[in-house]
């Protein structure tokens, strides 16, 4: 398992499920006692659960990764379309993250990423799904939430980051985030447009001075 972690395990959860099912059938066919089969299956199932967890989780922050975001967004998009329910998506990015790395070092940058993920988990609802998209960019899927209601927890999160006492290697510093938001509407036909529009709103938030929330309505 350690080797998998070092190499960045890259199999989809669906393929892992298929492999797991095949392995169980093979073990059941072995000419060994039932107690031995159960013991082997128990160990394999443990390794499988660990591997499956790694396939959807960002190793640094412990939140969901980009692969899981893409499959989850498709699922939630189709569900919202089918039941005509609300769905909002926010993309947020750490302001001047390169400057943090250049000033305090990359280990400090890792510390900031982990703290940001922790604050996000503490701030958003259990029904909201948080992902590290890549680098210093994160995504939140806010289920059953129209854009006006989505702004409330997003603003609470922005303020929590702004006031958080980041402290690394005996040095204190401030961090802020910029946030772009989009919500499902009749003009969005594919899930990728939801992300693309939120990302454009994020870009405008950075252009307008950072440390703010911009919705797609403001584009």
C-alpha cells in the first residue's frame, strides 16, 4: 500500500470495484478451508477499502480529488436536472499563493492548503461536497442550493479564511481567497458549463481585487 501512495494510485473507483469482485470469486474457488478463505477475504477487503479511498482522495489535504469531482459533478448535475432541483457550484483559489511559497517555502504552502481544506470542512454543510481541483484551486458543490443561498456559507468561509491566524515556522501571516459561483439554469446543458462559468467568475474576482465573491450574474 505504501508503494501505491508514493506512485499516486490512478484507477477509477468503478474499475476497482470490478477488480475486487473478480478477486473475491477467485478466492472462493481456492481449495482451502472456509475459515482460511474468510481470513484472506478480510485482508483483501481491508486493502481494497484503503485503495479505493486513495483513488478518490487528495493525498495532501485529505479531501476529495479532481477525479472524484468530475464523476460527482456529473451525477449531481443529472440528478438536479431530473428532479428540477437547485444546484450551485463554487470555485475558490488562494490569493497570491505563489508569493506564500516564495516567501515562506513550499512546506508552508502545503500547510496553508491543509488548513484551507480543514476550514472548508468546518464551514460548509455536510451535504456540500468539497474537492481539491489542483494546485491552490478548490471546488465546492452545494446541493439543493440556489445561488442566493449559496452566497451565505461562501461569505462565511471567505471571512473565516481572512481572519484565520495562519502561523508557520514562528511566523504569522494572512491568507485570503477569491471565489466564483454559478448555479444551474436553463442555459446550462452540460455539467462542464457549470464549472466553466464559476471559473470565469473566479477570474473576475481576481481581476476586481481578490478576497471577494463574484457570481456568474456579475459577468
